[in-house]
């Protein structure tokens, strides 16, 4: 068992996970994990790749608007 201390980062509570534990879990910096509490125990689980969407709907829509921003701007301005 590895002991760690609860700390704060940007006003939120944080538990630091050692690189060895991350390797055992099969996660990397930036990965999303499932965090739950069971019987007063914090449980952190790796999210399997097939369960993770590649991109959220919002990210897809934002990308479309970003790529076509000029066309939407011209449409909003109307025909000259």
C-alpha cells in the first residue's frame, strides 16, 4: 500500500498518484478516470478505450463552427 496526502491545486482537493501506480493502472497524464466512493473508500478506475468517446458532441460542433466561421460570418452579413 502506498500512502499519500490530500493537497490542494487551484482551490480543489487533489490526491497525487505516483508514476508506479499510474503504470499499474494503465493510465497516463491527461487520461480520464472514473472516480467513485464505495464503503468510505475512494476508487479510481481506468476508463476502457471503447467506453470513451473520441470527441464529445460539443467538440465536434465547435470544430465545425470554427472551420466554417468565415462562411457563417458572410451569411450573417447578407448579400451585397
